[in-house]
C-alpha cells in the first residue's frame, strides 16, 4: 500500500479530469467511479474516492490557491496539470497528518518534480499572507487559523527539506543533460527562408449539451381555474341582482293596488295607442319634464347645453310664425286633437276594465284553490290519526311480547350461570396471569424505547449544533468601505464633464423653468374655461326659463285629466262588480272555514293528541310542512304562468 500511493494519486487525478461540475451530479459520478474500481482493494478504493470527493467538496477553498498560481506561472503550465495541483493542495491541507511525510513525498516524487517544486514553494511562502486572508474572507478566521494554517505551519520545516530535495534532483537532471557539449561546425550560407514553427494543436473545447427549453405551461396558469373564477363571479352577481329584485319588488298579493306588471302593461298599452293616433304631433310641444329650478334629471355637457339652447330658440321662432299665421287667418287643428284625446281615453278605460277583470278572476281562482287545499288537509289529518292509533296498538302488543321473552331468557341465563361457577373462577385466574405477563413485557419495551429516544435526541442536537456553526461561518459579512465625494468629477477629461453637485443644481434650475412654463399654460387654460362657463350659464338660464313654462303647462293638463277621471268605467262595469262580489263571498267562506278549524283545535282531546304528536313526530311534521310549502310554491308558479295577474298564495295568507 505504501509503495502504491503514487499510482493511486494518479488514478484520483484522472477521475478529477473526467468530472465536470456543470453537467454531472456528484453522487452519480461517485457511484460510477466506485463501480469502475470494484477490482481494487477496499483501502485503495477508499483513498481514491476520498481524494476525489474532497477536491470536489472543497473546490471553492482550493480554487483560491490554484487560480493565483496559474495567474503567476500560467505561461509555463498546461491546463491539463490543474488536477495535479488541486490534488496535492488537498492532500497537504487535509490529509498530511494521516499520510505522513514519507507517503506524501512519494506522491510528490511520482509526479512532475519541477512543477511540484514550484507549486510547494509558492504555496508555503504565501500561506500566512494573502492565502490566509482570502480563506478568512470565505470562512471564519479563527476556524481557518486553528484547523488549516496552524497544522501546515507545524509541517513547514519538513516541507522545506522536501523542497530542497526536489531542487537538488532538478539541478542534477539539468547537469546531466548539459554534460555532452558539441563544437559548432560552419555551414554554407543559405538564402532560403526557414520554415516557421508549427503551431500546437489547440485543445478541444467540450461541447455542452443543449438544454431543453422550458415549456410555456410552466409560466401560465391553467385556463380551468380562470373559467371557474369567472363563472363564480357571474353567479355571485346574478344572485345579488335576484336578491335585490326580490327585496325591492312589491308583494302583489297583499297590495290592493295594481301590481307592477299591471302598471307596466297599462303604460305599454297607452304608449301604443299614442303612437297609433299621433298624426299631427309636430303641432304639439311634446311632453315636458317637470324640474325644479337649477335641478336637471341628467348631467348635460357643454355641447348638449348649446344644442338645447338652439332648440328652444328655434321653437320660439316657430311659435311666433304660428301666431302670425293665425293672425293672417290660418286654421288650427284643435277639434281633431280633442277627438283624438277622447278616443284614446275610451280605449284606455276599456283596457283597464279588462285588466281588472283578469285580476279579480285570478283572486277568485286562488281562493277556491286555498279552500280545496284546506279540505285535503283535513282529510289527510283524519287518515293520519287513524294510522297512528293502529301503530300505537301494535307497538303496545309488541312491547308485551318482548317483556315476556326477556323474562324467559333471564331465567335461562341464571340456570346456566349456576352450573358454570367453577369455570368462571378458572378463567379469572388465567386472565390475571396473562395481564401480569403483558405488564412486564410492556415495561421492558418502554425502557428500551426511552433509551433509543434519548440517543436519537442527542445525535439530533449534535447535528443541529454543527449546522448552526456552519451557517454562522457562512453568514459573516464582508465589509467594504467606499468613500465618495460629490464635488469631484469622474476624471474622464470630457468637455461636458460635471460633478454630482453641479448636476443636481442644473437639474433643479431646469425643473423650476418647467414649472413656470406649466403655470403659465394652466392660467391660460383657466381663463378659457371661465369664458366658456359664462356662455354655458347664459344658455342654462334660457333653458331653465323654457323648462318652467313647459312644466306649468304639463301640470295644468294633468289636473284636467285627473278631474275627468279615468277609472269611472272600471267601477261602472257590471262584470267587474259581479266579480268583486263573488270574491268577497269566497273570502267570507274561507274565513268561516278557518274559524271552524280553530274551534276544533280548542277541544281537550285534540289538545292532548297535539301534545303527543309534537313530542313523538316533530321531525315528520317539519318534513310535511316543507313539502306543503314546496307544493304551494309550485302551484303558485303554475297559476302565474297561466294568468300573470294572479296573486301569490303565501302573500294572501299573510293578509
């Protein structure tokens, strides 16, 4: 083993040349290397793998020395020799105490003596100067001094002896080579140009494997999540709208006035009639909007205000022209407009009477359905009461039968227990013996588990301490102080070169100039806005004057319309009166049914049955109530689908 350290070091250097940190994993490389070295002895294989793994692990520490060594002596060295210097440096720092001077010198002498002499003299001469400083910047200074620099300084005298021996060998080799000297012989003068020395072949640069591009799906969120969020937002918005509509909508059942649907239908019919009979609408001034002073239904922009002012001016001119034509003898179509208004009112009264009839018919149909439902409920209650009485009788008989069977079984068990008293005592002794054995085994296993747990905790705490020390060493900051003067220039000798202070002053002056320019523009814009605002205020005054006049005319027309009365035809219609009378009769009949049900509920027999029913079948009652509510809702939807003016059942019950 001692004689083969040189060959083992050479094999470790070959493995280091084969390893590339950018493309290979350390663990995989070490596994492959151990498989290739299976034919060797276990100690030899361990030495080679330790050297290779140590050089890879402490690469950052070793590169500090090797990079500077190549920077100073790079012209005389090759890149292929880098692994030799890394291995020798690692052995000198970490394995010199284990190997000893004899084995280390054998390893050094097995390699190139001249290169090893150069490297060892470089390493030990610069050890306490910049090498220690660079290592202290990476790791803790005290750790470096104690574990690396201190042991190497102890080996310094032996290393000097080794370098002297290497120097002697180098000098002897040079003398041996220089011994045979030859005399020069004259040669004829040649005019031919000598051939230049052939350039050495460059080393092949290892090609890197092409990395696979990252797929686009890595940076994109899945579409399904986005679609789910959109559907959630849409459903949430829809539910809020439905809830708002349900809260704001009037209850059509309990409200004696017209429902919203009825009002909308009436307004739609009225608009249709107006559009059909609107022959000479250009003579009328249109429906004015009733507004207070300086209150607008919508926000008008400047273009709309100017357009509205021009419209009112044109209307004033047209009105003046119409008055002039009347003065000259023209005729105004007022009689036709009066006839048109009367026909429109007549059609509207007929439509209102038809809507009222449909509403009353819906109310009557609902009352009949409610009475039929109460009758069905009474019949179902009677059948349920009979069923409950039958089940109670059956349960009583079943309970008596069970009591008899239990009594017989109790007697039989007592007879069997009297005959088996001895077997019972034996079973109890056996059970106690088994329990004592189990208790002893559990105590022993508990002690072993506690001991294993303490050992594991001690090992874990030791590892935590080592990790905390390593992290503390790696987290030490590297402080660099830099002084910077704001008043000095960069020293580039340019024409427009400025210091930082001068640059800040010039930027401040430029900013002030920009602010003054912006202020002037702002004042000019404000002046233009004020002029435009005055023009718009004048136009708004004219618009306000016309709007007030139109509002007064609309109020007068509305009062006339109310005074005539649109709903006389509805009250005078005979079919509507008959339907109202029939509806009152149905409501009275339903009230009588309710009163009879209340009287029946007050009897003592029904009160007792009611209490029993509440105690035993509370869950059934809640289920039946829910089913009845669902039946009511489905019936209400069906009726509303057929007749949209029919009132809801639940709202009528509330009244």
